[in-house]
C-alpha cells in the first residue's frame, strides 16, 4: 500500500463515469465486500503501485 504520513488526509474529488462503468464497479465492489468508493480507491492504489514497480524494473534494465 502507498505509505501514508500521519498528516495525510483524504482528498475529495468529483468523478464522472458512465452508468455502465458504475454498474460494473458496484458489482465488483459488492463481490469484494467494499463500498464503491473503497473499490475505486483500492484500484487506483494498485495502479499506482504497479506503475512504481514498473519504473523500478525499467531503471534496473537501463
């Protein structure tokens, strides 16, 4: 998980997504016992982690 500083606070954003994506996220989050907001935050965190991991792999190969 992304390291958090004690002073970190959650930020609020407005997110506009299609109704079909909303339905998919709602189903997926229910399957994993998360709120839709929690599922979106989890997915974004995983994407950032993968991106950072990819950069480290690229740096080693370079």
